[in-house]
């Protein structure tokens, strides 16, 4: 049980750092925070708050796909979502010194952040302690309809990008916070999570990865 808790916390922190690193690259932000950065600019409120609200939205979707044990899911997931929002704001502050001086470094920073995002997601899923709602939706869809974790997760990320672009155009008349870095994260973080899940399985052979 202790190993699961440690793996989960590791994943939560790494996921937050990954998204923050992508954001500070200046080429967009991570998919989970793509709506948050638009709403944060529009309202002046913390990105972490809107990351929390994004998770609440996916919690509702998860419940629609799999309506069993709603109260248990709420008790397990929503407090962690609030904690994740707070950790995300800390991660943004800790990584605020990352300001690439040219496009090449910015691209490398996006790649690093995307790798960390995939690693963080895979650790949290592998721990099987509990999952954040975006991953909860993916797992609910897998259990109900089948499919690959990485593929479905990529679909969720693309959906988030589409919503963020729509809100940005509505609020500002232009696209804000969604650039090539966001698309890289959307297209590759889920696939990287797939690969990391298999590696977690090799490190802990008695704890089979979900994929």
C-alpha cells in the first residue's frame, strides 16, 4: 500500500511539473491546463483553480460513462483534484525561472514537459490508488467499450484543445495559450504514458499495468 501511495504522489508532482514546464516554454500549455490558461487570463484567477474545475468537469463525464459508486468516486477523487490544483500553482512558481531564449530551447522544453506529463499520468494510473477524473474517464471508457489507454487519452487531450481554442476565440477573438506545444502534448503525452505503463510493469512485475 505504501508503494502505491508513493508512486501516486510521485505521479501527481511529476504531472504538475510537466504541465508547468510546457507552459513556461511559451509555445502553449499542456492539454489539461489549456482551458485553465484561457479562463485564468479572462478572469485573473489562479490557473490551479481552473485546473481543479477542469477535473470536476471530467468527473461528471466519468460518472455519466460509469454511474456506479458515485459517492465513493467523489470522496476519492474530488479532494485530490483540489490538492492537484494547489500543487499545480506551486509547480508553476517553482518552474517560473524557465524562460527559453530561442525557439530550439523552447521546443526542447516542450518535449521535456510532455515526457514528464506522460510519466506522471502513467504513475498515477499504475498506482491504482485512485485516478484523476481525466484518466478516470479513459479507464471508464476502456472498461465499457474497450480500447487502448494511450489512444483514448489522446482523444481526451484533443477534445480539451478544441474546447480551449473555442473559448479563446470567443473571449479574445484570437487563439491564446494553444500553440504547437499544446498539440505536441495532446498527440504524444498519451502515447508516452502507454510506454511508461509497460516500464512500470517491469519495475513492479507483481503489479500489472492497466494497458
